[in-house]
C-alpha cells in the first residue's frame, strides 16, 4: 500500500488535475467547507522561534484570498509551535472571522477556570498538544488537562504527533472524552495504530497531505471505512515546513476517492459537529 507512494500520487494528481480542471473549480464551490486546520501568522503579535524556525506572515486577508473559490463556511484556527501560549493573536483572529470559526490553542497546566471560560466565550474549542514540534504543555499532563477542559468548557484535545510514537498513549487516548490527531498521523509506520484509534472513536484530520510518507488515497479509504465520522478535512494553510504545500488537488482527491456523499461529511459535517459550531453561532 505504501511503497512508491510519491511517484504514484504525483502522477495520479497530475492526471486528475488535467482531466478535471474545469469541473474541479465548480466542485470546490459546491461543497460546504469547514477547514479543520489552518494557521494565522499575524506580524502584530509575537512569534517564538521553534528550532530556529520563524514562519512568514500569513494574515486573514491572505487566507480568504487563497480560499476565495471555495464555499468556506467555517474552520479551526490552530496555534502553532511558534505561537506557544499566546492567546491574543487567536482571540483577535476569532473576533474578525466571526461565527462558524473555532480556535485551537496551547495552554499551560496552570491555566485557571476563569481563563478557560473567557477563551470559550471567544470561540476557542480545543487544547493542542504538539508532540512533534513542542511549544505546548508536556504530554504528561494530557490526561488531566483533557478531562479538566472537557468538564469545565466542553473542549476536546488535539495531538500533533507521529502516530508511531503514540503506542504508550493508546489506553489514555481512547478513554478521553474527545480527541483528534493531526495530518493523518504522519507516517506509514504509525498508520495501523491510527486506524485502530479511528475505529475506537478518535477523530483524524485529513490535513497535510504533503507531510505524510504514504499513499493518501488508500489511507482515506481505509479510515473512512473504519469510521465514517472520524475524518475531518483541512487545508493546513499556509503549510509551514511541509514538504509540499496545500493544493486544490488535495480537495479534489477527497471527492474522487470517497465520492460526493462521503466527501460532504469529511469537508463539513464531521468537523462542524466536533467543534460545536452551532454553539459558536448563537
């Protein structure tokens, strides 16, 4: 399944793009999209170098311009490693994005209930643990923080990690109230474990197709078959440090792989429910 994935996937995407170029543009507008993962990099707010890396600016104007041809109905602004525990940029972005958008933040274990409630009012709906890059709270606090934020404000937790490194956390993850894993779990070595987690109720973000080392088309099929409610599509814009940035072809790949009815769930329904968008819009 995973051998020679780069050459196969590149050839298939190139063919699909040429074959459906006119059709593809109309299709993007036909599907409601809740973009389950994107970043805002606003130069008005501080950034923390991560392993020497500081991303280029990517403002809300840049984001909306890039997705102008999509039927964008909402999304999740996700704090990156380079934003550490800063909440100001996130609250500002959510206030300008409006209803339909949620925030995914990074918080220290010392956060107070009052601070959680204020962030809930601002539209934050999750805490992220960045095992891949750092910048978040230590994973040893995952269990206690996940339960606390869920009990206090109804949030879930999100993990940016290579799924092959999650073996020791399986029992914890499946016992938590609500969890998602970024970027299809990143690796072929970790995919069997990711599939098991999806079968057991963990959400999986169909994001960062240019970050993984396996055949995305096959992975999407297996994950959707395992749990139709699991997959949530996102652009991962602006694709910081990805081997390949987001392409409109990634969107088309989901449609061609799963079919239109399943794609509707992956593009919008699954994530809108997970992020409690109806609550944000009130």
